[in-house]
C-alpha cells in the first residue's frame, strides 16, 4: 500500500470523467488544503505582502494623451494614355498609421520638443539615452472606426507628461509638412522627359531604318500572308507534279494503242472462182465414174477399185485445202482511229512539254517564297525587340509626362497635401496614475491563493498513503467490506 498513488491524476479532472472519480479528486484537493492550512496561509500572506510592498514602493507613472486627426487628402493620379486619369482618396491603413507613428517617434521631433520644453538629462545620462527612453515611452495608436490617432506619453509627473506630449504633437505637426513636401519633383520629371524623348525618338528611328532596309512593312501580317501563299504554292507544286505524271501515263497508253492500231485498213475487195478447185471437182467426177465402172467389173476389194478410191480421197483432201474464191483486187484507206490516236499523242506530247517547261518556274517561286518566309521569321525577333524597345520608351515618356503634370498639380496644391494632420485634443495633466494599487493587490491575492493551494497539493502528492475507501477500491480493484475506525477516537467516544 505504500507504493500506491493517493491523489487523482490529471485525467480525473477533465470533463466527461465518472462522477465518483471527480468527487474523489475534489475530496483529495480539499483534504490537502485543510491538512496543510498553515502552509497555505503562510504562502498566501507572503505573496500578498510582497505584491502590496512592491505596489506601494514602485514609482508612479502618469500617461498623457493627445488626439490628432489624420486627413487623407485627394490626390490626382494621371494615368497613361490607355486609361483615364482619376482622383483617389487614400484610406487610413496600417501602413499610414505606422508611417505617422515613425514620424512622431523620430529623433528629430523629440529633440525639438525637448528643446522647446527645456528638459535636461539627469546626471550620468546622455542626451541620446534620454531621447531613446522617451521614444520607448511614446506610443501612437489609432482610434477604432475613425481617422484619429492617439499620441500617449508615459512620464513620472502628470504636468511634465502633459507638457511633453503637447510639445511633441506641435513639433510633429510642423515636421509633418516638411516630410511630405515634394518640392523639386516637377523639375526632376522635366529633365527626365527630355532624356526619355531622345531615347524614344532614337528607338523609333532604329525601327524605321531597319524596316526600310529589310523591305518589311508589317512583319506579322506579311508572315501570315506568306504562310498562306506558301501552302497554296506547295499544293500547286504537288498538283503540277501529279499532272505531269498523269499526262505521261496517258501518253504511254496512247502510244501503246497507236502501236497496236494499223495505219491503213482495207476499203474494197474483188473475188473470182478458184480454177484449181473447179479442176479438182471435174477430176473427182471423172474418178467417181471410173470407180463406178470398176465396181461393175471387179469386186470392191480389187486393186482397181481401191486405186480409184485412194485417188478420190486424195482429191477430196486437196479440195479442202483450196479456197472457193480468190482475191483478185483490193483497195486500202487511212485508219481514222490511228489518225485520232496519233493526234492525241501529239497533243499530249505538247502538253507534257509545256508542263515540264513550267515546272522550274513554279519550283523557283516556291523556293523564293519559302526563303522569304524563313528570313522574315528570323527577322521578326529583331523587329519585335526594336518595336518593344520603341513602345517601352514611348510608354515611359507618356508616363513621365503624366507624372510631371501630377507633380505640378501637387506642388501647386500647397494646402492640400496627400496626408494632412490637425490637433483634435491637447493633453491635460492626468488625474490618476497609470500604475495604481488595485491591479498589483488583485494579482497578489489571486497569485498567493493559487500558489499556496498548488504547494499544498504538491506536498500531499508526495504522500503515497491511502486515505479513503474509494482509493482502496480504485487501486486494488476489490470491494471494501468494513472500515476499522481510529482506535484513539473510539476510546475517546467510549470514555465520553
């Protein structure tokens, strides 16, 4: 039991824990506080007395405040030629507040205020150290929802604080006009305009000379036109080559047909009977008669009959080889198809020669256009750079011309500067000090109670005995059946 933790851990004090565990933690806390009540009271009194003594002994500081209205005046913004000029009103942004705060805290303003008030540094302190301390004691804060700045100074005397913050405010008003004054800006822009005008004219002259030397009017438009022309010419070259191949194939086909077509064809023919065939017929009739006479005298197998039959068969074979009519006279004329084919061949040869003659010119034009397009694309970067240089010089000249007019207007508006300030309220000696007694006493009271209770809980945390039935059930995980009371207390009750 001596090794067990007696006080509840941090998880028992979190929201969502069991009611029994929370009750045990509260009981343990109050048990530790009342058990070590002397320690709690001693620590509380020590902390409270120390806070009270420090609050009484520390020097009093007094804060004096002045209020200054920051008027963000109208300024004319002359834009370049592509946008209209307009007037703008600057809002009270954090940048403006910070700028005004830096002006107020500047060493120049504080030195002039110190000179006007006549404050001298304390013995052993230099002027720079005093000014650095005054800069730390000076604060500038904007009033919410308004254009008013509050200038506060923290000092050891109410009258001195009010006098110093008023002097700083007056010096700030005088110094503010010098900070925002823009004298000499108009002459600066005038000189810059002269230089920019020379640069602009020089850049424009270089661009014109280059375009004239390279015979270029508008590079982008000419590149676009040449690109379209090059595409058309390339299509024309391919079409021309196709025509040449087509005409060549036509010419070959016509020549092939011309070779197969005879130049002349028969016009008229005269025929007469074949005398040889007629003699063969007469001879065959005679042999037929002789064969018939032989059959009358001899058998069919006899040699005389067979000789006649062989002669008849021989004459019949010869008759088959002879034509019935023989050509006696034939007349020829020119073939019209051969003539048309010849004329078409001549026409195709002329067309093919014409196409071959025109091909070099088309190719040359295509090459010239392609070379010109490549040259323009290479020169376009140079032209673009020259044009951009000329445009930048022209834009800068126009912008500086507008700024020159703007500077002239701002210098003329001496009473309408960009940021104007005016005192709304001067400081008066404060009635109550900045560091009163209430806050240190409340801090000592609360801090003493918290530290005393924490020390009591810490001392009890180091005591590892079990004191309550709930602790025994929680750590041993066994139910408590009975509790033996303190014997001294029981004896006292019995005696009573």
